[in-house]
C-alpha cells in the first residue's frame, strides 16, 4: 500500500484528492498513509501544507457526499426491509433521525477525526436525511484539522515518517476492532432483550 501511495509523488495533489475520496467512500485505503507521506514531501519542500490539507479535505468531502447520497437514496428502504433481521425497527430509525437532528453536526465533525468512524458516519447521516449542506460543511470542517495534523506529523518526522506508519495503522485497527466489538455487543444485547420480551 505504501508503494502505491508513493507512486503519486509526481502528481501528489491529484493523488491525495483521489486517495482521500476513496478512503471516505469506504474502500480500504487508510488516509493516514497518503497524509503522512504528504508530510514527508513537505519536508522535502516538494509541496506545501496549506494546499495539501485543503485538497485532502476536499477529497474527503467528495467521497463523503457520495456515500451520504447513496445512503440517503437507498439506506432507509434497506433498513425498513432488512433491519428487523438485526433487530433494527422503524422506531429505531425514527429515533436516529431525531438524534441526528439534534447532535448530527457534532457527530459528523468529531467522527471525521476518528479512524473507521470517519468513513462510516456518512451512512447514518444519509439514512437520517441530515440536511446535505450542513453535512458537507461539518464533514469538511472535521476533515481539515485531521489533514493538517497528519501532514504536520509527517513533516516533523521527515525521512523517519515510515517508522510510525505501522503505529498509525495499528491504532486504526484497534479503533476498528473496538467499534466492531461495540456493534456486536449492542446487537447481542438487543437480541437478548427481544428474547426476554417474547417469553
């Protein structure tokens, strides 16, 4: 994956936009890799941090809007048809919509800086039909500090940036595992409650 990211060296701004777009759509290209490498290129004086950060945030925004639009278009129908199989009812869907109406902007902003969550947040936002302009604004606003931070870390590390890539990847994996475990725990808890209620 590192070699793939580095192949964009001569056209890095374009590559950065594409890679961040792919990351936020949901494909397995961790945004940490191109951003840390971008920081290294800043250290080499080949690119500048400000345009790199804004281009990264723009790529993340476009990818997020694609995932959001798809989820908004078909997500509700999918949940209503298949949600009961995982104990998600129309009432739960309504509650999530009410929750997103109140706390959606903060959730989108914060999740843009959390591995895996930054990719997944577009799905519930779309299903809950969060206002698209508001979603876009908070997505971009949350992606920008994330981009600046990782570019800055890559710049500070210089040629040593590869030494911490594995650490960032490990952190991403740990966060992903925590999220998956939490989701499984929630599902098992709801199934147990449903079984008790049926008895």
